[in-house]
């Protein structure tokens, strides 16, 4: 298996999470919406589409979906805990561990 598209998938998921951060930030203040972080998040999302085009040529959609989702969940969990003071519970931790196991099954055993 070529590792470069896998790394690109993780990086693109990370860029998408950066967009998520800005979208969450845009609604976290006293105003209904803060426009600068909202539009920043939109632009970041749009930029990832180009990368997805190239990644999807080299990675099975099943693996791509699980890898993208797991990377997004882990990074959003970290951002939520650090920047937005959100708490993890046992279900969050179990879900992340099961997601990692699914990557192993889909990517390296499948």
C-alpha cells in the first residue's frame, strides 16, 4: 500500500478540522455569528476539495471514509478539550479505540 495518499488523507482531514475550528469559533461568541471566522472556515473547506480529488484516485473509498472520520474525530476531540474545554467520557474513548481497530482491519488486513 502506498503510504503517501494515506498521509495526504490525514493531512486533509486535519485541514478540514481547522475549518471546523473556525466554524465553531464563529458561533461561540456573544454575537449570533462572527463573520471572519465563518468565512475563513468556508475557504478552508473549499481548499480541501482539490486535495480530495487527488487522494480519491489512490485510496479505496471505504478506507478513505474510515481514516478521514477517525482522524477528524481524534483532532476535533483534542481541539474541543483544549480550546473549548469540552470533557471526554468513557464512550468517547471507547469509540476512538474502536475506530483505530477499524483502520487496522480495513487498511492492513483487508
